[in-house]
C-alpha cells in the first residue's frame, strides 16, 4: 500500500494532468469556435424549416402522384366515299368527297396535352380515398372528332371545357373482412372497380394509344361508364402462386347527380333528367367472374345498360344508329383471356377479347315515331393484343393490336319494310407502338394506327373510306 505522502503526490500528478487536458480542450474549442458557430446556425436554420414544414404540410395521410402527357401527330383520310354528310356537311358529288371533307376539318398536325393529378389518401393503411384532377386541350381528331375510333386513351378536353381543371374521379375504397372490398363514390368508373383487369395489353411496362384497345375487345361491356357508383369485389384467398377465383359487380348511374326525375317527355331521356334507380338514370350494371393464375387469366362479364347508355367505341354507323338509345335497353356479354411469359423478351404476352350486344325496345326516335329505315338490334366486337416487355432494352416495350370495334351484325326492318336488313358494317383497326423508357419518369412512344372502314355501313356500297394516324406520345410521371 502507498504511504500518505506517496498517495498525495500521485493525486497531485493526476490533477496536473487533468489541468493540462482541460487547457488543451479549451484551446481546441477556441480554434474551432468559428466552425462551431456556423454549425449551430445551420442546425437552428434546419429546425426552423422543419417547424415551418410541419405547420404548412399538405397532409400526413395523402400522396400526390401526377402524370403529364404530350401528344404531337396527325390523322389523314383517304377513299372515294361521297358521304361527306358524316362530317357535318351535305353530300356532294365528286371523287374523294368524304375524305376531302374529313381532311379539311380534322387533318391538321396538332400538339396537345393531358394532365392528371392523383391524390391518394389512406386513413387506415388499407383503405383509399381517391381524387383525380384533370385537364387537357385535345380539340382535334385525337379526341374522336369526325371518327370516334381515332380517340386516344389519354385524350381529354378538361372538365367543363378546354384547359379547365376539374374533378375527374372521386371515390372511397375500403375492405370488409378478409375477402371483400367495396367502392363507393359520386364520380367513379365501372372499369376501375373490377376484381381483375381482363387484359394485360398496354399495362405494366406497356403504353396505351387508342382508347378502343383499353376496352378489352368488348366496348359494349367495358364502356367506361362514369357517375354515381357502388361496387363490391370478392377475391378468393389462396397460397401465393396458385390460381384463384374472383368476382366483382358494380352499378353506375351516369346521371346520379341530377335531381329532376321527369321533364314531361315520355319518349326520351334528356340531360336534365336523372337520379339513382330512375328510368333516366342512365344506369349500368356490370358483373365479372374471373379465374386468375400467375401467368394467365380467363374472364366472363355481363353488362345491362338502360336507355341513353352507350357502347363507347364502334363504327360511325353503329354509333349513330344504336348507341344512345332513345328507348329500350341493352344486354352485353364478353369473354376474355390473356397469357404472359415468365420472363420478358422476345415472347409477347397475348390478350384476347370478344363482345356481343343485344338491343331491344329501340324501335322509335325521340318523338316516339318508329324508325323508317332498318336499325341495329345486335352488334359484336373483338380484339387481339400482343406486348413485348424489355424489348431491345430493359424498361422499353412494344405492342401491336388488331380488332373490330362495335359493328352491326343484325338489323331489324323499319316501318318502311323495304330496306336491306343485311348489315355491311365491318371495319378493322390496327395499332403499332414502341415505348422508349428514357428515365424512370419519362417515356417516349412513337405510334401509328390504321382504320380500314370506320364509317361502317355509312361508307356506301362499293365505296371506301379509311384513316391513317401517326403520333409521338411523351409521358412524364411525378
């Protein structure tokens, strides 16, 4: 053990060393005093900004996802049909009359945009309040002017007018138990409330060009009816990697926000009439049954449509003769299937779709007078879509689709009893595209499409009318 004097000496030595270390620390703090002051200022500034952000933040439960699309291109018509009356002018005699009239009205090269702002809000982590604001300025053929089949999937004119911004979607999706999901909203779409999308064409790494090919080959069933909606979805719970059944059903009243039930006209529904479950609600009931495996899917679907509902895309003859029914209703069925490879590359995914529409009670016009000429009582449609993912480069994709949009397959003789009831309404549509994924958020897609006879039976006997279009579609996601 140390003596008292030895312990005192050791303690004094330790104190001296502590004093030296303290002096050295003071010297170092003084040397870096300027740098420490700068750091303290930056921390104070950061704390102030965080406080400001917390005070003005949009929402802790909401995410904003946006998409802006630029489209530059043109559409031209050719042929010798003389039915220029299809484009708002009386028919005249002379070669290429309909094509010349179309090119005068819609043949210019145009540059348009579509803007979508999606607000995704979740209160529980499993539900979704979906709000979409949208605007655009497609005042041209890409909006379906002249020929409805030339409309693009992204084409919009704003809600209420060109360049105006409005609410395009508003609905709430929530689960009930393990197997069920419900969707309710004042502005929702039936095709966005399905248990399964019955086609993979244009999805994933793909791109959508013509609106027609986003309707799964059956525009009469998947008609994108939008309005007051209530939908229910059931999905079978199975082990991962196994096939499963699913089912979905929805009711959409396109005039569900209108309070007037009757305007005094028994023969037709006007835009001032509506409600939910009324004769003029423009109601659509859609049901779909699916079986989905990891690489393939089979779907069967049915839609009932009230008067004044429509088939969205088809020949001009079918559109003018049977879409917005003055009276009567429609029953439409669809069959779809798709297959996709395990690995992307040279083997494409294949999507198939077919639809059949039966119309009844549509034998009179808005005045209650029976049609004189033959009118459509049945129509069909089909499509085949091929898509190659990661073709030539990772993230890029290519696609090709062909089909016949809604065209008349049966006519009923009008009151004249002399018209020809054999339909001549056939028309084929093709599209080809290749998407360059420039960055994670920017894609450039050149595309072309061809419509062989879009006027359908309005083309005339032994006459021709066709459309060819080309465009570059640039998509920005943020």
